C-alpha cells in the first residue's frame, strides 16, 4: 500500500507579495545617515613649501576646556555671545587695528569687495563634551551663514539659500569659511 502524500502549498505568490512589501518599505521610508560637519580643507603643502605666515590680529582663538568653558582670545566667554563675536571679528566693520586685515578682491557679480583675512582657530580639550563641541561649531557656522544671508539679501534681494549657484559662488568668495581646527590637547582650566 502506497503512502499518501500530503499536497504541498503553492507559496510562490506569497514570496512575490513579500518582495513587493519589502520594495514598498524601502522606497517609502527614509533611512537616516550620519552627516559630518561640512568643511573644505585647504590643499596640502608642497614638500618644500613653508606654511603661510598668519598675523596674530587675523586669528580669533576659540578654546573649549575639559569643563566645557569657552575662552575667546584668552578671555572667558559665553556660548550666547560667540556668534556675535565671530561676526564682528570676521566682518571688522570699523576696520579696527586689533581685528583682521582685509584685502580688496574683484569678485564676479559683486565687483570689488573687501575680503577678510581672518581665521577662526578652534581648539578643544580631549575632555570636551561632544555636545559643547557641536554647540560651538553651530554658533560659528551660524555667524558665517548670517553674514552670507545679509550680503545675499543686500546684493541680490534674496536669502543665501534662494540664490543661484553663480551668485552663491560669489558670496562664498566674499565671505569664506575660515575655521581652523587644531588637534585636541590639554587646555588649561579656567575658573
């Protein structure tokens, strides 16, 4: 007597449905990806090339110690004032001798512009919290973004985000991102 075989289920349509659901999920959901801080690095120095000499008045030093306290050019500072201090430093609206020098540059679409030689030097301690580091980065980026928005509105009647690529390139040349980050070190504690 032959053993009865149980009839098999046809699951090919279930596999098709599963594939379609998976495809739908992947196409309609957004997968978060980590993004870094956008900075353009300067080109590497040639073998025999000396680093450029930067005058002290052209450097705005921002330090964060291990207790997340800020120092601006050796003075105790507050995160709330950082954006305004950075804008004042980079803009040097009164052409003060203790703020950065400017050079006149011909920029397409803008004409002759005074461009700052100022550099913001960001230094942090190895013990600096990540949250404070990001707060400082955000304030410095906000200073540059506000300056770019102001110039774009003044020259093109639109915010920086709303102008075309050629206009954006011109604004970027007039207000460059000049933030230099040093290797984390041990920064002296301030009271």
